[in-house]
C-alpha cells in the first residue's frame, strides 16, 4: 500500500512539473502569451496589417534577444474586421486561450466595446490606436498608446496657429463618426482660444461619396486651412474632389491620415501636396531608435512603416518593460506596472495620466513629393 501511495505521488509530481503553473493561473510559465485584436480584413485593414507587422517585428526582436525575463513571447492574433461584435468575440476567445496581456483593438468603436468587456477582468489591455475618450475612462486595466480625439484636435489648432500662421479655418467632418466629430470640436475650441476664426463648418454622412457642394461652399470662404478629420479611405475620395474644384487651402488632419498615399492614386498627389497631419513618429527622424525601427521594418516587410506599425511595435516593448519591472506575470501586478511606467519608444517618451492616456508631443508630418516628411514637433498647451 505504501509503495502504491509513493508511486501515485511521484506521478502527480511529474505531471505538475511538466505542466507548470503561473501565478495568474495559466499553464505554461515558459512563455508570455500576448493576445492581439486587429483588423486584418475589412475597410481599415491597412491599419490592421501595419499594426500586426509592427507587433510581429517587436516580438521577433525580443525573442531573438532572450525574450521577456527569459520567456519567449507567443502571439495569438484575432481579426476583428474593424467591427464591434468581432472585437468582443475575439477578446472572449483570447480569454479562453489564457493570454497574459491583450493588445487591441485598433480603431475606436471596437476598442471601446472590447474595453467594456475587459473591465470585468483583471487582464491588462492596451489599445494601440483607439482614440475615443471613454475607451479608458473608469477602466483601470485599459490603456492606450495613441492620442485621444480631443488631444489631436487641440494639437492641430496649435500647429495651424504657430506654424502655418492661420487666421481663418474651415472644417469638413464626418457627422456619423465620433473620431471625426470629436477632433473637429476640440480643434474649434482651441482655434477660438488662439484667435483663429472658423469661417465654415461643413459635414457629410458615412455613406457619402460626393463632397463637391460642401467643398465649393468652403472654397467661397477662402480659409487659410481646412481641417478634414477622417481616415485615409474617406480622405482619398475628398482629396480628388478638392483638386477638381480648385480649392487651395492648406489641408490638415489627424493620425487617421496615415497611409493615405497608399490609398490615393498618384495622379492626385498634387492635390495633397503641402498638407499636414499629426502622427506618432516621423519616418525620417534621425533618432537612433527610430532609424533602427525603420531599417528593420523595411528589411522584414519590404515597405515603409506607418504610425500603426510603430504603435504596435511600441506596445510589445511596453509589455516587455512592464512585466520585467513587475517581476511577475500576475495580471494585477502587471497592470500596476504599466500604470507607473516611464516609457521611451519609437513613438516618443511618455507616462500615463490619471485616465491611462499617454502624455506626449506629436510629430507634424508634411506630405510633399509623394512622401511623408517630418515638419515639426508640437507640444500641448
């Protein structure tokens, strides 16, 4: 009987040793499992693929250099198609996979839906690109890498005043989209504060493809700058029509413009010449961390990175630093570590504020000769 008991105990010990246990309840302490939710397909897939590329590049680099405290990163990637339901479904599937951290979603509405679900868990969540204000509000385990809508609008107004010497401005916004209307409102508020007169405020709906009436009305007011707060897909349609009606205001926009040259036909490049948008990094920045990232990205993918690439890349390195600072994979301890982090990456140096938003400056990118060029840095005030 005694020999049988010893045999049973030995078998149990062998099973426990082979499986391993983590302090957060998962079953393999040799890896850090990072769940990723990003739009691999659908209308914003340019963002999603670039974001995933950045995440995979950072993962490759980290794993080749010993992992996170000796643990290899394992990615579990889900496609949310840029849709709310798919984002929530993806998050729930990742919970079944016992991931340690979630990076995602990327655009605002899926990110908010995912965050609302995630607040019922202790798992840390980082959205690389979700700009809507309430994604992180009241959710201590949810963080963002990107700017909020209001932050971007304010920075664009500062740029218009300080660097473009604008005295008048017009706005053409998507009234069906919180990203667009949020940026437009904060731009207006800051412009009024800075003494820029808003001479036209036009709008369109999400399914509209003809903007000539609004653009003609704006042209008649001859504003110094025209703010178009929308994503690259809609922007590419608007740009061709600004060319057709001969509007010559300086165009400015938010980080959703990233990738517009990919979506825009080269025959229309002259219409966007001399335009500006705020971004998280500049591809021609001479900082060593940026140069290394751009070079490695080009080598890996044979293309240039855009801001979603850099945001995804930094998100993984943020996770690495947070886990190493925490000295643990316990989800609550890692969340606390992220909250108190001082991080420097491709997209700048920052700490998180009381609402888990990064406090950092923005690069203003000028589109010239069919390329993105760093123009200046703008700080909030």
